[in-house]
C-alpha cells in the first residue's frame, strides 16, 4: 500500500488549470522577479567588493571600513571573499 503524497489530488483537479491562470501568471511573475533580484544582488556584491578593495588599496583598514559600515571586521572579510 502506498501513502498519499502531496500530488495525490484527483486527475480532474490537475487537468484543467484555465480557472487558475491568474494565479499561475502571478507565480511566473514572482519567479521572474526573484531571478532578477538574485542577478542584481550578485552584481551589487561585486561592486561592493571592488569598492572595499579600492579602500584597502588606499590604506584604509578592514577595521575602519567595518566601523563605518556598522559591521564586524569578519563581515568585511566575508564580503571581500565573495
């Protein structure tokens, strides 16, 4: 005997999604926005790292950057590692 899983709804429930088209479109839009957000977050992380590296190259310490940003020096090290 098999257990009833999350996909155990009757076939009639899954064959016709036209009544749910609006919700499906919202899901697609939410997914597209999440993908764009991830892309932007990666882009900003690179920009942040480059700016911090520029400060370090000019002699500003990680501790000084951390104080200005209100984070720990370890957080700065993690940001630089990305």
